[in-house]
């Protein structure tokens, strides 16, 4: 029941934000009633925080399965970029929850006793990859792992969360498959260029294939 409630709440909060979410809709979608909801999770704010904690736990758990420790440093960073991009694409509700909580100035997240402990091992994993890269000569600088991850996440997050307006402004469909492939290649090239110093080579962008011209035939 708790899992059903949290899943229904995640969908409700991501669709309507905290202010617009309705507990009765969450209860109905979970096949519960308000009394059961309060018993299993708590009030609306408690439910929202539980959803946030669950969202962070999910992405951190999947990141731990990337096995970055056993990859060459450049490949480890590339895999992290590819995972982050793919995760955001597969889980748009995660981006919505982050936007909602940032509008609230992290008011609810500050109450969490779990989130910080989730992130410490992840930061150390990135730090280890960077240090290995410097030691092997693959990377030119031992960047702060927190700054590095924020940059990777930002390159994906801004593009996706603003794709509607950016598509209109620049006159291109930024969520078309070719555009998404090009964006991923650009992000990987940009980050690896900064770490390795091989900018000319790594910033080669994967571009969509050119359309063949239609040749008119005469009979």
C-alpha cells in the first residue's frame, strides 16, 4: 500500500506541483482512502518529502550500478554523462519534482535526514574516477567532483526542462531523435575536452545524415 501511495503521489506532484496536488486524487489512484494515506505516510508535506527522497534514492541506486570504478576514466565519465541524459529522458517526473522543490527554495528537502547520506558515496565515486584519470595522464586537472557532476546534470537538465521554449526560439525540434543524439555527443565532447585538453578531437559532433535530394525522372 505504501508503495502504491508513493507512486500515485509522485505522478500527482510531478503533474501539478505541491500546491496543485490533491490528497484525495492520490488516495483514489492508489486504491486507498485518506485515513490509510495518513497512516502509511503522513500528511501532504510528509508525503511530498517521501516522494522526493524516493526520487533521489532511485537515481543514486541506478548510478551505483554503472560500475564506473572498473572503467578507464574517460569511458567512466562518458558513461556517467550518457546515463544522466538517458535517466532524465526516461524520468521526466524527476525533473518536475526538482523544479517544484527549487521554487520552494528546498524548504522540504532541508527536513530530510536521508538525502545527504545518499550523495556522499556518489561524490566519492566520481572523485576516485577523476583521481585515476589524473594519475594515468588521461585528465589534465583534478576537478571538484561536485562541480563536475553539477555541470553534467546542468547540461542535460537545462536542455530538457527548457526544450519547448528553446525549440521555438531556435526554430528546431530539440526533442527529435537526431537533435537528442547531437546533444548527447556535444555534452560528452564538451566535458571530456575540459578534462583531457583534447578539444579539437572530442568536440566532433554527431550530426544527422543529410537528406538525399529528390531527382525528378522524365518518362
